[in-house]
C-alpha cells in the first residue's frame, strides 16, 4: 500500500510517498523550511504545499514533535505553544481534504526501525533514542509500541535530559565528543536502570557520527545506530497509517 509520509521538524518539513510493504520511498523526498513562527495554520499551509508538489490525493501519515493522543496535540516543548489542544488530524484533513494519521515523531522513527531497520525481528524491550535539537524516545515491547514516552524530559543533574545532553547542547557549549559522550552515557544508563531494554537504537543527527562517541558508551544492553537515518520519520509515519 502506498501512503505519503511527512516528518515535521523544527527546521524542515519533509515528505515523500512510501511503499509500506517494503519501506522504500517511491520518489525523492522533498523538504520545505518550517515556518517561523510555526503556528498551526502556518504549518498546515506548508503541509498542503508539500502534498501539492507531489500531486498527492490519498492517505497521509505524519510524525509530529509532540505528544499526540486521539488526534490532539498535548504538549509543546519545542514547538509553538498554540499547538496545545489543537486537533491536528482534523486541522490537516480540513486543509488538504485528505485522511491524516499524526503521531509522535520519535514513535514514527521507531516504527521504521522496528519494521525495516536496526530493530527488525527483535523481541523483548527495544528503545529508540533520537538525538538532535531535542531528545525523542520510543519503546517497543515485542514489536508493540508504548506511545508518547517523551523520555527526553526525564531529569539529570537538575536539568531535563535534552537540556543536559542533546546535540544542540553539545554544539551550544562546544563540548568535545568524549565529554558529551560521558553525559549521553549517563542518560542512557538512567534509561537502562528504569526500563532494562534488550536493545537501544540511537537515531537522529548524532547517529551519523557514531564513530565519535559509541566507544565511550558503557551499558549492559546492546546499543546500535539507526539504519534508516533521515528517512526513518517519513517511512515510519507512513507505516503507522496502514490502518486508515
């Protein structure tokens, strides 16, 4: 089944049609800069523009950087506060005339990695941790998603984890990779002590730099980098919409 996948981020809104049986993009993805301020109407306009560029007229799955429950945005840690309480499925459907299924962006990336990437075929507890401007998380138990975990907001050293060890924090404070890796390892050890995962998959922008920090990680469980990289959010968003 072919479904259009959209990945909404702080700097860009990306999308492409996806074959959900194979997890492959059916065309080269396109990216449009995220509007600022990224209000609901402004983002909806860009989503419509993106779909129009492909001439898409069928179902759409979308990853969104917030808790999304029953089609309504519940948090806004890294997005415009006007999103809180917005019925995002309805907003995008009204704007485009298409069926939408919007989920948390890290959950979307997790779906992709579980079905077609580093978590394929893995049972037990698998965690996906995406590290970029913030920290996203997804947990799968025997292939089933525990939605909206938002583990970037647990506290470490009196700070939220993403304030302590996100990639944005590394750049802001000009941390060396070994010094940043020490922080990140402390965060992963905290998650390990809470959830006892069998596998942790590291995604987001830092996953492309795994040679710079993986050697400093000291965990009891297996740790690996994500395989689908920039396409994970698009592919996972489309996969999540198979039930439309």
